[in-house]
C-alpha cells in the first residue's frame, strides 16, 4: 500500500517530536544560561514546542498534490 | 475578598450566558446554519481537554517541580501529529456505523459484544468519577479562596445543605440535561453544547493569559525581572532546571506521562465525544490538529511565571499554590481580574463536567442499563410501547447519578489529594482502552476474547497498583497492604509489584497495566481464529477508508419484514421519526413508498445502524435479531460476501472508468466539431472576400468594355486609355488568382520548396535593385544598412525574394509621394538574421497590427486604399514561418511602419507543411511574435 507523502511527513514529524521531548536530547538544554533574559531550559522547551506546531501546520495545511 | 452573593451571582450569570450560547447553537442548527460547522470552533471545543486541572493544578505542580506540568500537554501535541491518520479513521468509522461512545466503538469492533460494552463503561465510570470530583473540588476551593478574608483559615461549611459545591453540581447537572438529553438523536450530536464548550475554551484561555500578564507586567517588571529574581532565590532556582530537589531527572516518568496524555487525549470520554462524535466535517481536523496544540501552548506559557510569581510574592509554603491564579490578583486588590480568573476556572471545570457527563450517561444508558432492561419481560424485544421517554429518563438519571458520585467522591477522598494526582489516576484508567481500540482499527486478528482479557487485566492491575493505594492513603482503608503486601506477601505489594522498584507510582502502574493489557489482548486474540461476526466487523473497521457508503458489504442473511422493523425503530426513536427514516430510505432506494421497500439485508443493516445511534450497537444487534429470522453466518460466508462486494466494487469501478473515457471522447468530438464549424465559417468568409476582390476589377473591365462596344465612334486616344485600364485590371486579376492559389498551396502543404544555401544579403540587394524603378517613380529614397557579409541560410531563395519584394513594394505604396524614405536594415546574431524594412508612411495604429497579416485586410482607409490584393503580407508571413522564423510589425499611427522578420540559422529539415495543416487563416495572421 502506498502511504501518501503527507502521512509519511507526519510520521517523521512524530518521530522527531518524540526524540526532542525525551532523553537525551532534552538534557542538552539543561544549563545555566539566559535567552532574552529568560532561563534557557523552559524557554527552549516552549520554542521547540512552538516550532513543532508550526511545522505541523505547514505539513497539514499544504495541499497534497 | 469578594462577597459570597456577588460571586454566586456572577457564577450563575455566567451559567445563564452559557445557556444562551448553547441555545443559540441549537437554534442555528435547526435552521441548518450550524455555528459549529467550522474548523476553529471544532479546535476550540477540543480544548475541553484543559480542565480545572490545567487551570489551577498546573500552577501547583510547577511550584513544586518546575517543568513537570508540561508532559501532560506535550503528549497531546504528539497525538495530534498523528491525528490526521488515527483520529480521522475513528471519525470515519464512527460516522459510518453510528458509533456514539468509546464503549460502543470497542464493543462494535469485536462483534457487537454487550459484555465488552459493559466492561468499558464500568471502567469509564470508575475511572472518571474522581476526575469529576476534581472539578467540583476546584470550584469549591476557588470559591473558598475568593470569599475568605486573607489570613483566616479556609473553613468548610458544616451543614451539607449550605455547601455551595452541591448546588454547583446540581446546576451543572441541570444544564447538562437540558442540552445533552433534550431529544434523541441517532447520531448523538449536541450542537448547542459544543458551541457552549468552544465559548468556554476561549473564556478560560483569555482569563488565564490575563492573570499571567498581570503577574508578569504588573506584579513584576516583565518576565526577565521575574525569572531573574527566581534565579537569585536558591529555593526557586532549581525549579527552572531538569533536576528537582536534588534527585536526577526521572526520564522514565517524563516519558510515561507523555505517553499517558497522548492516549488520554484520544480516549477520554469527553475527548472522544467532541473530537469524534461531534465532528461535523472530517476536514475540520486539518486545522484542529495544529490549532489545538497551539491552544495548549498558549495556556501553558504563563504557568511558570504565575507559579514563581506566587512563590516570590507570598513566600514558599504560605499559600496553596493551586490557587495562585486567584490569590495573586486578590492580594493586590485587583478584584475584577480575580473575579474574571474565577469565571475562567469555572469555565474550565464546567466545560469538562458537562461533556464528560453527557458522554458517560450515554454509555451508562446504552451499555449498562439498556441491555439489562431489554432482557426483562416488560421492556423485552417482544414487548410493545414507545421507549423514547424511558431512554431519555435513563440518561438524565445517569447524568445526575454521575454528578452525585463525583460530589460524594469529592467529599470522601478529594481533600487528601492534589488536583494533579487525581487527574492522573483517571488518565491511567482510560489509557486501558488504547490497545483494544487502536488494535481493532489496524489489526484484523483481534478478537472479543482478547479485548475482554486485555481490558480486564489492565483494569485489575490499574485498580491494584494505583486506585486502591490512593484510597488507602486517603485513610479509608487500612494502608498496611501497601507497605507489606496483602497477607504479608511482599511480592504483591501494590506499588512494587513483583519486586519492581525504582519507579514512581504512576509509571509503575502504567507499565504493569499496559503490559498485562497488551499481552492478554494479543495473546488471547492469537489463541483462536476470529469468528464470523468478529471478522466481518474487523473488515468494516480496518478497511473503512477503502469503501464508500454504497459499496460496503452487508454481512447478514435471513428473512425480515418491513412490518416488524418499522415498529422496532418507532419504539426507540418515536413513530414520526421512524416513519420519516423509512420514507427517506424508500426515496433513496427508488421505490414509491414504505410499503414497497424490499426487506433485504441492506434494509436490516440500515435499521440496525439507526438503532445503534440511539441505543448502542450491541443492544441494536440484540433488538434487530429478535424481530427477524436470520441465519448464522460462518467464516466462509463472510469471505464470500466480501468477495461479492469486492467484485461489485470492481465492476462499478470499471463502469465508472468507462463512463469517464466516454465523457472524454464526447468532449474531444465536441471540440473537433466546433473547430470544423469555425473553419467552415472562415472558408465562407474567405470565399466571399475572394469573390469581392475579383468582382472589383471585373466590374471595371466590363464597364469600360461596354462603353467601347456601345460607342464605336470613341476617339482613339480615349479607347487606348480604356484598353490600358482593362489590361492593368486583367493583370491585377491574374495576380490575385495566382496569389490565392499560392496561399492555398502553402496552407495545404502542397507548395514546392526548393531549399538551397541562401546569401540573404545578396537577395536583399537584388530585391532593392528590382524595385528600384518603383521607388524612383514615387520619388522615394532607399538606404541599406547591412553587414559586409553574412553566413548563408538553408531556405528557398525564390520564396525569400518574394517576401522581400513584398515588403519593399508594400513600403513603396505607403510612403508620401516625393519625400519617401525607406530604410532596410540587416542584422545577424547567434540565433539568426533579422531584416527590417522601415518607411516614413502613415504607419499602422497598434490596434490594427494583428489585422494587417490577415487576408484581404489592407492598410489605409477606404479613400487612399492603394492597389494590391491584400494577400502579400499573409503569404510572406507564411513563408517566414515555414522556415521557422517570425514576422512582425513595429509601428504606430503617424510614425511610419517597420516590418521585420527573423530567420533562425537552424532550419528544421523536413518541415514541409506549417504546424497546423488545418490552416486556420486568421490564426495564421494572429500568431507569430509581432510585438504590440
């Protein structure tokens, strides 16, 4: 069965999200640093989260050819 | 603090507003202009996921363990990434088979098993009651914070009738009854309720963000200031990192929470209700899968700032962190904001309670009460009487029952636990549905036995490892079994089952329960092959996308009577609705009336699906089976029916393709016919132009000849003059006829071309020499600007000479007498040679550029129309195009005209005919590259 390209992209995105939100990639952000005056770890979590949502919107809203 | 009457008044006013929104939603639905038929509303209704737990609990969690509130929202984001595949399939299945709850979904998949439906319902009720209690607790404690004088202990009223929580619970039950069970619907959809939920989602988001902004920019000097001060505080700084309280980061727990919330966001009864059952259009999911995570992100952005702000403001341990959302604005005297924040919390709690109780009451009614009721003699299959009233009554009672259970749980156990812990217990319970439901959607081998075993095992382990310990810790059971195991058996200690230590309670419970669940489901399913009923449902579920409504196989065989089926539907849906459904069915199948309906398998399936919407698929199966005579199908029958359906599908597919190709052929023929017609019209035009052109010289020849015949006395000079005109006109006639023949030959592709190496420069010089006499007569100067030598082209020299002569004589005709100037310019470049013939005549208006290349269109107005046939330019252009070049005109009125053509070096050999052998003369004039 042929999986449509959109489904393949979504599965790829899912795998990326799962990796980004878990050990060990999560630990990369845990350091004492400031980003725009905000602590790096929580800020990075939200930024990664937002980027994933943006990518998801891009993948899903793009019309499939 | 705020006065109690104000708070209660505001709360009830808000509930009234919700009523208004829900009423409006229902009203619009009846008019057929649904407000919820909108992807944004759909996404907002999904945000019912964010309950009081999010609103109050997240802040509490963040104030003790930092980012640990987040996995509960990252999980849904992960789930939404896959929702386009998974949830869309669930929606399609639910829509196709009128599935109205998660219990029905699981039961229907495994052969419409009433036992399975009952078990799922039981797990749901046990799992969800604490969650509803959590919402009531949130409202109650919010109320207490708002009305208590700061510093005073939060007291609870001693008499139960003075307990506002009870009234809140009852008011919510009333609301839910009005909008959840007003009438029976075979799709179990509640437009008004969804509209109200979407509205609540917006209110709670705005309220939470308002409080967050207040904390960041009013209480502190921006987020940087807030975080800066938190980082300086040695107690608070660790909250902003991974390690909490000196312990290493518990990745397994983080992962477990993510997976847990990922499953919950799909399988919680309320999420299934708004996401699957209430979905109006599958396409809305496309927007919702990213808007819903975005909503989650927005509502979580300010959790950490509020938590840290509260801890900095009040000092750690002085105030319950779960109520920071209310106590921070209150403490600063921002009463209006505090009231708005309370309303936001109320929104979060009520939204969850309303949807959850509707979903659970449907399950309790269809999957617990109805199967029992239908077994009794009074309501059984053979009994008569309308059951719609009873159905609604059961649902209403179930709503009140669930609400009261929640209230009791809140009083009994709710005080002991934080909001978050209660919620997670419920999450772990509904996660048990995942293996049976997801497995059933993608694996045809799952059986009823497997699903039953998996669910039972998972539920039992969940109860033992999570539920019972939580009850024991609340003080309602002897907690000794937690520390030492039941009967002193250490291996069975609920929080370290079989000696598995090192995990927190939740991860431990989730691991064991899902392991047992999946293991039993797969193991028992593989034990024996699926039965006919299981196989047929498995095929319908797993392959739902591969069949359209009309081509689904119907797995039923037997005899039925319309006279039996109609009253059955009427019992559960009301006589009028039943009559209407049957009439619609008759109309759809093309028969005159209800009496004419053929009682075949398709009708039985239709009736069963309609009933399934009202009473669940398991009960519907039992009811239908009781009024028809059916034959048991075995596995071979199922396969045979499937084969027939596939063949039918193949036939209809082939038919469709054939009709499409016929349509295409028809369209092609029509286009060809149109073209023929237009060519015919052009031919007529051409004929009439030619005859007109022939008539003009003929008329003058005839008139002059007649004059000479009539007047023999005409003097010789006059006669000579007339004869001269006759000769000139005859020459013009033969020239015209020659050119028409020439044109026809070129266009039809029969012209002869003698290709040779051509030195275009020599040709130009020769052409100028030939026309020298003409220019001298007109008193015009000809100048040539050409390179000293150009490379040769492959072309027909005679034809090119014809083109050059044509352009030159054309220019000669239009230049002013006595002061004409004609400039011939030749340029060669990489692509080919360009020749321009520029004159200082009147020029051609831009609008007429295309026309001059048309046949018989001559430049100039009627008065000073020069001699000529009107065919020279069209022929020239045809010749140039034959050699792959193009001819164009650059000019405007009053500026002279410049005719030019370009011939490429590479002449395509063998191009004997023009591109279009049908030779559309007008097109021939309008194509080409004339820059206009």
